[in-house]
C-alpha cells in the first residue's frame, strides 16, 4: 500500500531537469497598485486630462464617453471625471455637462485625448476637437 501511494510509476518530477519544469509566466510592467493600462500611465492622469472612458450600463451595454479628469488617480485607483455630451453628428463638437461627474475606476480609462479648442457662441461654451472622437453614448 505504501509503495502505491508514495511512489510514481512515471518519471519523478525531482529527476527532471529544471528547464523542463519552467513555466512561462506572463509578466507586465506595473505600479504598486498594478494599474498599468495600455498606453496610459497613472501619472499622466491629472486635473484637466481629456479621456475616453468605458462606462458599463445596468444592462451590461458598454458605452464610451468623452470626459475630463478632475483629479489624478487616487489610492483606490479611481479618477473623478466630468463628462461631455456630443452636440452634433461629426464627433468633433461637445458640451461639458458640469453636473455629470463620477468616480471612474482607472481600468475603465481607454485613451488620453488631446485638449479641445474652446468655442463660445453667446453664453454657450463648446469644445471642438480637430479629429472626430470615437465615442458611443446613450
């Protein structure tokens, strides 16, 4: 019984060269919070940084909104973001909705966008981008 339990009929792992036992490990550079997203480093996010943000609805629909950071990445990995609303179908003209502010998990930041030009039309203020922004909002 002892022999059956404690011995192996196949080649013992202890007898194999270490090279054969080495497993490939997926390593990625990261921060202490492991918060590295493709092309966005946490130190690049600060007040005034324009971002594309992934927002998941209650029905699990994934939307992409344009926003501006109102804080850097905090110790919990969140960023306070104020969102824009598209004004036309070009994807270039947006209006900042000052009441639409939310804390967003760093993992949901998709891309940093160059800052827009500010356009004033009477009392209204719009933000115009040189290139169309790829967004998907409700």
